[in-house]
């Protein structure tokens, strides 16, 4: 698997109000400069507002999540009017989510508006029928339906993307999800490249994809990465489609876990091991010291990656050249800070 920087923007779904469109219940918007400025450098947005789409209008009466009791399951909710509880848009929101599935087949991520009873991903306030807030365990009904329809799709909330580490993690997942479909499923934008890719068996492409992501996955979770490797080692026990689903899901799950400094250091040391025979004593010492400085929090990850890339051409081994960890596309695009 050959690492290439992106030559096209990646399609990503987004809550329409984050684009600056006045579609919120009060006639306003929640424009996100991070989304429309920074991330728009590599994302081609598909904006949707489910509440407007089901005919609620702008402005409109507010809605919220209703549950029978605290601790109710995430799907045991209704979306009703705050002022008029006879207004129930639960089914229309779910049906609308189902209706846009064909339109969203090509998106490689989704950015939702936080705290929304239709679009919130985390900690949406839930209420009892007496109007008292009971907990913050809710997920917006539209967002929840899309989670069920696209279980591996990278998803994040607008507000959380202001955090550089969360933004980096979302970018990494979107890039990986997009790369999976381009390489494993042969959906490359360049048809000539896609045709060349499809000459390799799908099983081989799945194995190569995991191999290329191995050190990046190790940086996020060593145990889960090795467990996924065992699934691949026993690939004949599953159908091709089941294997692809399991591996893609495993990769996206691992990447969704924050990378720790300890696990990143381990992955960097593995990378160093593939290069040390091609380095002088002084160069090995310099690289080893830089990795140790990173482990102790004295140097940024970017400094280690830069030196590893500098030494990379000396190795003739394809494995280390294929490692996505050393490509670091989000950093190349200047969209996040690597610490």
C-alpha cells in the first residue's frame, strides 16, 4: 500500500447551522470558523438540517428529548415540543435519517451540532414529562439513527473540534475511513488507480491496509491492535465481507481511542528499529535521545516524525515505507498540533 497525500477534498456531512446558515429554531445559526475555514481545506461538506427537512420551519418551537425515567436506554426517547408535548417528531426524524442514507454513502465523516435533540452526539439533556431535566445521557435522534446506519463512520461534534487533540483524532479517523474505501474497496477518485488497485485480491488489500496502519494503531492501543492482527491471521474462518467489516470496525474503534504518550513512544521505537542498521552511531543516539525526550514530554511528536522521515529513504524495506504513522497527513495539511 503506497502512502499518498490527498489530491481531493473528502466528502463530510455536517449540521447545516455550523455552516452559518440561519436554520436553528430561533432563526439563528452556530457558524463554526474551525469547520468552514480550517477543516474546509480538506473537507467537501454535505450540509443537512433534519428539523428543517421534516418541515418544522424557521423559526420554530423548541423540542427536547423525553424519557420515562432516569437511566433509560439511549433509544428509549421521544422528541417532543417543549411548549406543546403533543408535538412528537421522533418518527419523522428517524425516517428522514433513513431517507438520506443513499446521499450519505460517499461521506467519510460527519460533524454534528452539540446539545441538539436531533443532532447531539454526547450528553444531550433528557427530560421527564413534568419538564424536569433528569440526566445528560441522550443522543440526538437523527444522529443516533445515522450511528446505526453507518456504525464505523467517524463522527464528532462541532464544539469539540475547537480542541486540537480531538480535531487531530477526528482527522485521523476520517483519513483512515476514506483510505479504506479508496484502497480496500477500490473507490479511488482516479479510475486508473482504482483499476490497478482492484487487480489485487480484496483479502490481500485488507491485510496490506492493516499492515500499513499497524504502527499508528499501536500508538492508540497496543492490545487491541494485536487482537485485530489475530483476527486477520485467522482470516479463512470468516467470509470476505465479514472479515472486511470486522477489520474496518476494529481499525476505526482503535483510532477513536486517544493515543497515549506511552503507546506512541512504543510505536516510534518500533519505527526506529527498522532504521537503525542504516544509521551511524551518532545518528542512532540522536534519534534515541529524541524519542526519549518525547516520552518525557520535553519534545513534540512532530520533531521525532521529522527525523524519522529524514532517515526513511535509507531503508530499502517496504514495510517501514508503508507506515501511515510516518505520513501524518493531518500534520502535512497544517490542520492540527501534534504534541
